[in-house]
């Protein structure tokens, strides 16, 4: 039954992924592509939409995949599946936090998880960047350089860098998303 599979799949993702939504991206991608719920291209398009909509990316991903596979009930169960483990864990940690942080083992555990989370985020960024900008999907595949995508990326990176140098603070991510969407409309047409 698809509803149970959606809930169970996203429950596992929520339970075993540390570091938030960005750390979940490679796991969600592998899961949805391997289950043939989305193609790689559909996942990349959806990820762009998730980034530009309000809310946590993990919840947006679970809701979208659930909706595409099981309608409203699929969306609700997938979202519940991805949120429930964190909710339960946070309730337990909140009750015990002052006692837990005094143990060296807990600090060692957290110290060991941080590099893994950074690695997962970097992996997701490199994989998505290689696929989006260079069309690279694996060693057997070739390259298909996306000149328009590279130009948009370079312009957005330059704007962010210059703004930071001039104003001394980071530019709003919302503004960058709106600018890149506008450039995408100009570059790729409606």
C-alpha cells in the first residue's frame, strides 16, 4: 500500500538524517529516484521549487513527493513521517538537555556528527551543481554544459559577493531567488 510506504520511507529519512533538510537532500533523492516516484530531472526541478517556497525544505520535499504519489492523504502521511521522529527526539532532548550535555560521550557524539552533516551538505551541493550546470550525472554519462545556468549562477554569486563587500552584510536569500527566477525567465523564456 503506497500510503504506508510513503509514511515509513519518510519516517526513516526523518529518523536517520542529522543536520536538517539540506542533509536530507541526497537521501531523499536516492529514495525517490530508486522508487521511481520522480525522475532525476523532476527531482532537480522540484528541489528548485522547494528552495523558493516558504517552509523547511524537508517538509516541502515530503509533502510534494507524498502528494505526487498518493494525493492529499499521501502528502499528509509523508509530511507526518518526516516530522514525527524529530518531534519525538526534540521532546526527549528538551526534557533531558541540561543533564545530557555534561557527559563527554554526548559531546563526542555531537562532535562526530557535525563533520558528517557538513559532508552530506557539500555532497548535495556538488551533485546538484554538477547535474544542473554541467549535465553530469555519473561516470558513464557525458557532460552537457548549461551555459545559461552557469551565467545565472555567476551573476548571482557576483551580486552576493559585491553586496557583502559594499554593505558589510549578506544580501537577502529571497532577493537572490527572485533575481535568479527573473533571469531564468529571461534566459529560458516562458
